[in-house]
């Protein structure tokens, strides 16, 4: 996710300025603010990882390369990534904080990146945040007035006392056209600032009036706790507006990125490796007060890809650390539709996705009010895998007592099974689906395989030839591949020309293959800038999640040599890499020659024999080059 966010956000700040921030930032100083670091030898530092519990330090920092990596949880990156993970900041916010720390004046670019220019309205975010903070205090004070009785009754009827209202900053927009606007203007906020913030809007006459009126308000905060918008609930029958009205899109409020309650839930989400996604503000309050502190909700929009990005960073959602994402939806048709849409997003998560539906079709707020806090906790505890829910509701649409119904249900459900990201679970779900449909397992297997191959569910898929097994992580071939990749990442100036000259086909382990391809996509090691910039370029270019994690690991893992590497060591390593691959091809070629009749297939036989002799000669040369190596 980090690479995707950098690709999306980096264009807003000049690339040269981002590189300058990385260059001038002392990663040891940044990390030392939260982690006690001690010498680990070789110029590296180590400490206890701030992202997972551990008794012995596995968190390593390389000041020379300005990168960090934890061998315990697999997290790693540069100083920017550390702030993103530790402080839950966006990429841009992290760069801006480090720039302020190092005294760098950042320059921003237009969306087309064609005309670098200073960022307009320096401090605009601070002014908009300050305006919202003042608005929160204003609305909170209004909640205690006589005109806010309906708002207080609404909260009380849903089980929220005064303490709960104060904890979540609930307020009331009074029955006045411009009371907030006048209050904020008196505090020095300008006409344009209030309109830009979404707190005020022009009236038909041209004067400025409040955006919210006669409504119960919830302040919406970002990850850092800053108020960036409001959600407003209708209270009166003569209010002809929508039931819920939210702040419009502003420079600081993007509804596709915002999750209500995230500021209070973020630490528990990271600690428990679990998040509960509910549908409304009162549901978040109910869950938190009932002992489910990981609940969050979207703000006036459907749960989508940007929300997933926020949660994945909090969950550290990787192959190594896979959390739980639990959706709560009403049991009605709309809730079922939302659950099926969530299953489509399931593939964006590495972690496991679940759904929790109250048997009485009550939302968490209603459930807490009717049955108490324990019932809310039990709702979450009784969660079921989202794929089970999706399959059940898919096949329930059809009459399984008829042949046509069973076949059509199989065709519709097979693509869902084919989308299950954990391939080891697919055979079990094939058997389960066959049992639920009352069908033999073979046609269901064929339908799922066809769907996985992008064919119609009823089409028969040809059996695929199994790929040759990749060498194990501890095999000699994998070890030398790993050493070669370390040289490319840590010593690109020294190793680059020899590393780039060895083709990607020489690598066998799939993760190493992905990382070798990423190095090529980043421009090759020979022209690499080195240091944290180069490491991030490779990580950004890697499409494989395991490969992205391996970049950080190899960037700080010591080389298998005493002292400093030299050209001879690089030559030996690259020779050993090729020798393992060449000997494997020799073995395959000999097997193929033995299966050919030299009389009836003379030309092919001698062609392969000549290739074998050439490979054996190449292998001898590589063996001599690799002598006296690792």
C-alpha cells in the first residue's frame, strides 16, 4: 500500500524536494523520538519494535542508508514510512513534518506536474482546522441550550448520556441562519475561509449563512484527531432536507478517505489487529461504549478502496501480519447488497474478512439499547467469514429443488469461490458448495476452475501443467539469489553493472524473481542513486507484497562477507548465481536428449547435443569464477 500511496500523493510535492527531505533527514533521530536505539554493530542500530510486542529487539535501523526494518513483523522503510506507520499520517503529511524538522521549504506542483510552483495559501490547512475547532466549541455549547432539547432527547433515547455526548463532541446547530458564521467572523476567520471549510455558504441574497441549522452534529476527525468536518442528523419533521447531511468536499475533508471514530479507534485497531466497520455515527458510539473499541464508520458514502487503504495501514495488513476486518450490516436487502459489495473489496485486503449480522436485524446502537453491552460484544464475536455469507445469500436466490435452479446457482456461486484469495481454502469451499447445492463435486470443481481461468462457469478447463517447484528459502540457490539482491540494494554503484548483466531467468525463487523484475523496472542497479531513495524506488516498482516486504529486509541484512565488499566478491556471487541455474538447465537438457531417438530425429538430437556442450563449457567457466567464494 505504501507504494500505491506514494504514487498517488508524491505528485503534489516536487520529487526533488521529497528526495531532499530524505537526504537531510536523520532517520536515527526521527526514530529515537519513540524507540530507544542501541548499537547493533556494523554501524547499525537496534531497538524494540514499536509496531508489535516483542521481548528481544528485532527492529533494525541503518543510518548510513536511512532505512529501517523489523525482522519480527516485517515492517520497514525510510523516515517517511516510519512517521506514516507510527503517527498514522498520510505520505504528504509525513513529508511536510520532516521538511519542517529539517528547515526545507517544499514546493508543490499542479496535477499535470508540468509547472512547479509554491503551494498556494501556505497554512490553509491550519486555518481550516482552526475554524472547525472553534465550530466544535460553539456547537457543543449550543447543545445545552433550551432550543437543543430535541437533540438531547435523541441522544438519550439511544442510550447516550451527557458524558457520552461530551466524549464524542456532539453539538447542536441552532435555529438561526448565521449565528455560527458571525461567531467565527468575530474570531478572525474570513468569508472565503468559512466557505472553503464548508462551515458556511452563500445565500440567495449573497450574504453568508450557516451550512447546518436545527440539527444534531457529530464532529468528524482525521487520524491525528483534527476536526475536518461534521455529520448532521435531521431532528424535526418540518426539516425538508436529507436525514443526514455531511460537510461537502473541501481541501481537508475527502469523504472517500474519512472514517468516523478512527481517531479514537486507531490504537486499538493496531493493537488488536482487528477493525469493525459499522454503518453510522451512533453505531460507532454504541460499539465503543459497549467494549468494542475498534469500530469505525464511513461518512456519507459507501465503503471503498480509499477506506481500505486507511485500514490496511492501521492493521499492518501484509502477508506476514494479516488482521481481521469485520463488517456489520442490517439483515435487510440493502444490508445484504452492501455485504456482497464488501466481498468484492475483500480481495484488496490480505487479512480475513467477516460479517456480523444481528439475528433481529438490529444495528449495534439498537442492539445495545434493547439487550445491553454484552449483546454488542456477542454480535462481533459471532461473526462469520464473509465468503460464507456471500455464498449462502447467492444460492438462496434460486430454487434448489429443481435442476435448473441448482445449475444456475452453481454458475453464479462458482466465481465467488474462485475469488477466494487463500487458494488452500478453495477445495474446501468447493466441497461445501457442492453439498449445499446437492450436487456431485466434479461439476462444481470444473465450474470454479473455469471461473478462476476467466472462462464461463460452465466451461471445462484444461488441466494446467504444474510449474517446476521453486527452491526452498534455505537452499543454496535461494541463498545466493538473496545475496545478489542484497548487493544490488545496498551497493548499487559497486554491483550494478555485473548485477544488471545477469538476466532475470537465472533466479528461481518466485519472490526473488519479482524483486529482480522490480529492480529492472526501477531503472537497473547500475544507474541507481543508492540509499533510501533507491530502496523506495525498488519497493514502489514491486507488484508483489512479499517482494515489497523483502526489499526492506534485504536493505539492512548484513552481507555474507567479513569486511567491505569489493568487485571480486560481486563477481563470485553473480557466478554462483548463474552456475546454479546453468546446472539445472544442463540436467533438464540431458533428460530431454535421452528421450529423443537419434536416428529418426537426428537434426534435433545434434542441435540439443551442441547446446549441451555449450552449457557445460559455460558451467566450467562459472565454476572457476566462483571458486573461493562464500
